[in-house]
C-alpha cells in the first residue's frame, strides 16, 4: 500500500475517532453564565430538564445570522418537552468588539430570542464543550445526575434555505425523547471559528 495513502487514511480515522470520543462519554461541568436579561443561568437551576440543546453562536458571523428564527422554533417546540435551548457566546471580545455583552443584549432584542443568550466571557464553557464554530450545536442529556454530550455538529444542512433543510438537531432530540440512540451523533458544523485566547 502506498505510504502516503496509508498516512492519509490513518489521519482521517484518527479525526473520526476523536470526533466520536466525546459523544456519550464527555461529562459537561455545570456552569454559571450571565444571561442578556440580567439573570445568571446554571444547569443546576433546572432540575426538571431532561437535557439541553446548547448552541454556540455570536453576533457578527454571517452564517450564525441565518438561524435566530430556527432557534426560536426549536425552543418553542422542545422546551415544553423538557429540552430547552440555550445559546452561548464564547467569541473573544478582544478580537471582535461587536461581541460585547451590550451588543449581545441588542441582538437578543432585535431577533426576539425566546431562549437564554449567555455570555461566556472567559471562554471556559466553550473550551469545555470543545466548541469550534458559530453556529455549532450540542445536545447534553442528564444521566446519573450528570450531563453527557449526545450530539455535536450542525443545526441543519441548509443555512440559506430553512424550508429545504434537514434538522440534525431536531432529529437527535426526537431520538433521545423516544429512548433511541442518536442516529447521527456527529455532523460537520460550518461557520466562523471561535478563537480562544489560550
């Protein structure tokens, strides 16, 4: 076998293995982040939740700007079933001035967010999730009093045309609500890269 082909194959396998290793295994620590409404959000304050849809997003990313209405719809549908949506902004405000908390509040107001929009000022939560892009979605599920990642990736497969999109995030929630393993636990997310200071 050609050594170059073997090396490429090994790298791809390693990347896939790395992507999957967090699914069903990584425990997400509780966190306390400031919401745009002035309250502080913590997972522990929601004992009734079966899980959460967690979406890393931001103010400036053109791709993230395509999704506010869809995020509102997902929260409207699944929050009453015990899986609310929360959005987290982990962008570096030293690099992107438009990611300030003041502008987060303005965005939430303009886009009429019906879910918490949380300020990860120290980028700790983004790093804990290994979040890489905005938007990037996760589902965390309550197991043994802990929170386990069950899905990681894109919200859906068509940013520009929501009416044609397959909602990976909604499909994963439906699998979990019906006590099934998530059919597609990892998908590829696209958008603006989250730059970490460390």
